[in-house]
């Protein structure tokens, strides 16, 4: 039985004040919730505050990115060990904005996944196709190329038991367009099938989140799909009311 997860990617948003307000509201509501895991992904500079505010709560936290090096002369970068030091459980890897705006390749993304695992972090490995790629019926091809470095390595494959996959069609991120529940299920089922071909046990336990304009009014039907194990939420994770509405759609609290 997979425990659903609702993860909020704050991207480059938030101030010390807004974080205090948002987390106070989340903590007040998420007190005895055991049927869903909730996590937030603040910008690096807010991690210390988030750690202080969430320590001992039921809400986990992580970072939006990491560097592949451990330490040293890498100005502006943050290592996996630093994230551990700030109590992170998770880290996003390969978000489509990192891939598109910062030219992160499939190879670098897989290396970040490996480094995160080695440091004891759980990566949320993001994959997704663009609108053009879907139109040309290349969705599976693109996704399998993004996953290749994980599925083709016995070590990386085995470490999926400590990771999460997020399917985020690029055309749905921040656009208000959402994959229909059937479209999401089709892709999630395929991803699980690719993993199951190599290791059925890992595939059965692997959480695959959907991301792309999830809101409280569409979350329930998406999360009802058998292979959709929750969501990675961008815009709607910045307002407590909206985010909690999404959490409630896969929880009985
Ligand atoms: C995201 O950034 O991962 C995301 C899914 O954004 P949004 O929910 O705003 O589409």
C-alpha cells in the first residue's frame, strides 16, 4: 500500500513573513494526518526557518535543487550534505524549469539523483514532455530517455525504493492546463510498468506523483487514479487554503 504524498514546490517565492504565516496554517491543520504525507520545498534561504518551524511536525521539507559536488569552490551552489544539515528529507531533481532554463541534461539530472541518494536524501525525480513532444506522439520516448540513467543501472534502480517520481507534463506546469485523470493514469501506469519489468517489488512500492496545475477542484479526480500517488504542486502550494484543499482530497482528515 503506497502512502500518497502532496508536495508543495514554492519555487522562487516567499519571504520570512509569508513562510511564517503559511506554515502556521499548515501546522494547525495537519496534526493527526497519517494517511497522506505532506512536504514543502522552499527556496534555499528559507530552509533554516522552515526547519525551525516544522521540526517535530507531520510536515516534511526538502530543497528544490542540489549540486553534485560535496563542497569547495562552486560559488552559488548548495550540496546534498548542506541540505541534510538543514534537516531536509527530500530534494527535487530535474524539475522541468531546471532542465529548460538552466540546461540541466538527462545525464546531470541522473547524477544529481545519485548524489542525493548517496547523501541519504530522497530525491523526487521529475520527468515530463513538452507540448510539441506530445503532439508528435513522443511522450513515452522522452520519458524513457529521462529515466534511462535510473532504469539501466542496477544500483540506481534499487535506490528507487528511497525515491519518488513526479510526472509533470511541461505544458501543464503553471499554465492552468491539466492532464485529464485518464491521461495521467496512462503515463503513470507506463512508468510503473517500465520499473516493474526490472523489479516488480520496487515498482509496487514506488510513489509516482502528478504535477501540472493541480488545484483543489481537480485533485480528487487525479488522485483517484490507481497509479497516481498524490501530487507535486506549484502555484497552489503558496496559499494555505488552496494547498490544504489539495491535501484533503487524498486524506480523510
Ligand atoms: C511545479 O512547479 O512543479 C508545478 C506543478 O507547478 P504548478 O502546480 O503551478 O503547475
